[in-house]
């Protein structure tokens, strides 16, 4: 249900514009350098992670730091089964196993709120990393694994498809009554429960849906590293970056999340190439400055500029 | 004792108080009455320093208080008991009360003050070791009032003190207001229980839409036609 | 018919006995009042009824069905709604969205979204908040927030409405208006169970009143009986 007021022109303009952009994206690969394709793959990956993270954590304010766990599971599914099963099946499995794990995680963390939930998810992510490491070393007898190679262009098209599906599903949920219900859970969980919203079920299912996309992404992006081990696959950075990107871009709108992920990934890449020794410092500084002056992220820029102009 | 002159306070862009002036003399009980959204709480927030007025002046015991921060105003001798009490939920009743005497001068005498508050509100003594968040709504109110008294204020401001209190406790509370005055306290009372507020106070101001529309002796206001119709439901 | 029955209700918080062996019932269509000193356990009893808290022992029957142990959303869908002592609105959402959620999720049968919108607008008018549909809930005055909470509860199409200190903080004139609203609710066929300290309201709308003290029911009867009850005067009303 479209509860936000939209003018007629926007209703036609946005889908047309987006279809146009999509078509360009589909046609692009033969005309651009491999470097650009690889960069775009990274951008798509971070957009999916950010948008799916925000699907649950945005409205409910349950900040999950377990994204790395689900992303990593996707990577491992690919590493273990990549040479035995067709690509699309592997990706589907990556998503599915993440989904199932998320259901378990959700059920076990039901009573946790606020900071406790966040730390629990972080601890969980680390637990999974250490567990996989233990299993690999003691049972399988390896530390890392080789990943089957897939060419960049294939990765590009798969990621683009996953991105499209993620955006469509997120948009549909956000603008449905379930999106409204998720917001109400973030406002007052007890009240939401008392007006008939099955809060527990909604939290767990939404959380699991968001992790499906993370797992699927992990499965296809595994090929970006030829060799993976638990510390690469379950790198906590994949838990923190989506949060930063969402806040940076503007957590309230899907467009903000896309912008945040896109800009920060691009920025990291540019800084890394131009200032290889200082890029972390500069990256951090830019993050701090933006969050200090634009509390609503980049999408709040228009508002802030208006405020500044009025002051002058 | 307290002089408020042409205060204008804004909530963001919206003006909540329009040129409000009022005065309270020592040992007076003054009430501020009015409907929901009239600006009563905003007035208290402005006096206590939580909100700063956009224009106008306020003086307490001859010293300017507008623009000062809340903790400075507490030090000067004004205590503000907020609506609903707002006790510190994870501290015990006793700890909450002790926090009320935080200012250095009163901290030394806190045992004495504690006894005094326990006498006024025996229920608090009963529940002294309980965590504040386990108290019921009305009990929290009582706790907040006790906590406010701990700082030995000269002027005590109460925001909706009878909110959620059982009738018996309301009677006890208003009786203790009288006791407080006998002990030398000056009191500013904001109440939606208009009848009780007018019955106990010496003078009153009636606020509507952020402006003072009536002021005078409480006894006279109780007979006022507008007050009777708009507030007393008569 | 007894729409709500509580049998042998006991609730302990660790060593603290909050509710001790309370038995009560509400007849369909009546307005039952619940009074008692602060800390007597009134809101706790409501929390037990609505599913927020679990019973230590005892049985709750709603419309003849045993609802002990059900979750709040299940109880809501069966027809019991409530408001809270400290208003729990969805502050950053609009007035309309608050009510709409109640309408969309509060019933066992689904509802078409266009119908939900219509119903919500009607309820807005019913409680006296016409024209405020686009305002954020947190920007309302306290009295209006309480009305909104009632509207949201009514959107779930309850047969029994639990009101927790609905009149707190209202001027006598506002209390009269609120009493009018409760009567309108009763006229719609909804049974009302209300906690109140404002005796004027209690007296004018309640059919019966029960009195809680230290977690026990110490009196029950029609308003006149209660206000002349010695014990009640001693522990609650004052002389």
C-alpha cells in the first residue's frame, strides 16, 4: 500500500528512469574495461549487503552485527560445493542456508533488546568464524580452500540479478502493511504486540529474509578471492560496513542506502589507488565529518543545505 | 521572590509562550492552571532552565535566571518535580532520594533530609531498598516529590503532582503542600486538577494557548464564570 | 454472559507477591471499574489479562475460552484491546498510521486496505481527532495522545476494552468529555474494564467496581457501596 504521497509525475518518472538505468547496466559489460566490471561487482555487493541489512535493522532498530556470518556462509557454500553443483544452485543454497541459520539465530535471541541484541549478533558472528576454523583445521585438515573461478562478466550479471531482486523485494515489503508493522515494532514493541502484530514471527522472518540475500551474494562473490579461509570469509568488516554505509547514505530511504554503499565503495577504491599509505585515515575522516554534519546521511544533504542558506 | 517578565519560549519554530509575566512572593502557593497544551509545562521548563526563552527576563531572589543551565538554577534554590516523576529506574528509592541532595551543601545534611522526607511520605521508607522501576506510577510520583525536597529548595515547582495518585494520596499530598509552606517553602503548582489547585493556592494564573488569560486570588477564580465552565465542568 | 473471568489469579515476581488469589468477572456490556491505592497491582492485573505478563497460577477465561498463556497479539485478535498507563504510541508515525495498524492487524479475518483506511478515518472522528490524520503522534498533546491510543485499540474491533487511567491529567471539563467518549464506546456494545483514580468518572460510568489492595481484592460492588465502604475509605479514598 502506498502510504507516502507521490505526485503522478513521480509515479511514472521513477520506474522509467530505473528501467533505463537497468537496461544500460545490462548492456554495459562489452563496452567497459574489466577493472570497471570488477569495481561495479564490489559496488553491487555492498549495495545488497547494505539494503538487506537495513530491511530489518532500519525500522526495528535492532542493529545486527552478524551480516558477516551470513555473507561468509554463502562464501563457504561456494567454496565447498562450487565444483560439484551448477552455479545458480550454489547461489540459491548459499541464500537458503543463511536463511535457515537466521531463523535459528532469531529464535534464540528473541528476548534480547537494544545493545544486548547487537553484541549477541556480533559474538555469534565470531562464534561461527571460530567454529568453521576449528572444523576445517581438525576435521577437514585444511586452513583455507580454493574457490572455483568464475569470470567477472558472469559475476556481474548474477550480482545485477541479485541486486534487482533484493531491491524489488525490499521495496515491496517496505511499502506494504508489513513495512508499516516493522516500523511500529521499532517504535513500541509492546504496543505493536497488543494490536495484533505477531512481533516475534515478524522479527524472525524479516531478519531471515534479509540474510538470504547476504548468503546468495556471498556465494557468488566468493570468486573474487581465489583462496578463502575463515578470517577472510567471516571478516567482521562485512558486518560493520553495511551499517556505516546505511548511516552515511541515509538510513530512511532505499535510495540513501544505495547511495551510501555506492559512494563509500567508490571512495575506498579511489583513495586506495591515489593514497595507498593514507587511505584508511582519509576514509575514516570523511566518514566522521559526514556523520557529524549530516546526521541524516547524504540524503539529508538537501535539508541541511536549505538550513544553511536560511541562516545566511 | 520569582519574577517572570514577558517571557516568550519556542518549541522549534512554534511559539509556546506569548509574553508571559507572573510573580510569586515568598511563602506563597501559586498555581498555574489550564487545559492540555496550554503551555504550563513549557513555563516550568523555562523557569527551570531546561528551555531557554527567546525573549523576556526572569529573576529569582534578585538574580537573573534566564539563560542559565538547569543545574545552576537548582543551586540557586529552585527545584522542579517533573510530571510522572522520572525517577532513576535502576537505582533504589533511597539512592534516588540521595541523588536529590547532590549539591555539595545539602549532601552533608542528607541523612537529616532523608528522615524528613520519610516522615512526609512513609511509603517511601517502606520501599527504600526497592529499585525505582518496580514502583507503580503513583509511587514514582511520590518518589520524585521526595527527591525534589532533598535539595532544600526555596521554591518548589510541581508539574501535575496529583497525576495518577489515588484520592487518599492526593489528599495527603495537598496537605503536605500546606506543611511545606509552614516550613518556609514557596510553591508553584501546575495542575489539571483545577479545583484542588485553586482550593489550596493563594493566587493563580490561568493559561490558554500560551497566554495568561486570567489571574488573581484563587478564591475569586473559583467563582469566575469562565473558569467554572471551561475547567470545572460546571 | 460473563465476557471475562479471572479464577484464582496469582502473580509472584520472585519473592514479591503482586497479585494474590484474585477472583473476578465482568458481564458483557457492563463497565467494570478497578480502583486501589498506588502499587496495589491494578496495572499488573491488566498486564496479566492482556498477555503482557504470564500468570504464576490461575485461569483467565475470555468469552468462555481459556486464554491463559496466550500472547498479546493472539488475545487482541480474539477481541480484547487495551490502552496503557503511560501512552505507548508509535510516535514517529502519523495519527492515521497508528490507527491503520490496529485495523490491518487486529482481527482474525483479514481486511482490505481500502476498508482499513475508511474504518480508520471513521475512528478518528469517533474519538474527536478529525483533521489530525497527518500529524505525527509524538506531536499531539497528552490528552489527544490518549484519544489516539483508544482509537488504535478500537481499530482492532474489540469486544472488551481495558482502559488504564484514561482520565489521568485531564481537567474536570476534559474529564466530562472523556466520560462521554466512554459512554459512546459502551453504546457500541463494547464492554469496558477501567482503572481510574478520578472518582468522578468512576462514579458516573461504572456499573460495578472492584477494589485491589496489596494485590488482593478487598471489596466489590456498585459504586455507592464502594464509596461508603469503611475499609476503602481508609486505604484509598481518604475521609
